[in-house]
C-alpha cells in the first residue's frame, strides 16, 4: 500500500469516526448530563479529521516554500 493511500485511508477513517460519534450522541438521554456529554463527545470526536487536513496543508506549504 502506498503512503498516499494510507494517508487517504486515515482521513476517511477519521470522518467515519466523527459520523459514528455524532450518531452515538444522538442516542444519549436529553438530560443536562446527557447534553453535556454529547457536546464534549462531538467536540473531541469530530476535531481530528479537520486537524489532519490542516496539518497536510501546512506541510504542503512548507514543502513548496523550501523549493
């Protein structure tokens, strides 16, 4: 498996993970505690995918600026 394919696979897996987190939080009780936990889970479970994209862009900019 090529390096590019692994990176793409990780991005796809992170997006799938975020979707699963969101679906899971929908099943939590609509109580004060459930809402709090749902918010925390959504924030931490959905942030890795965009963070990875941001890192890839930063690496690309650094690579292009050193040429």
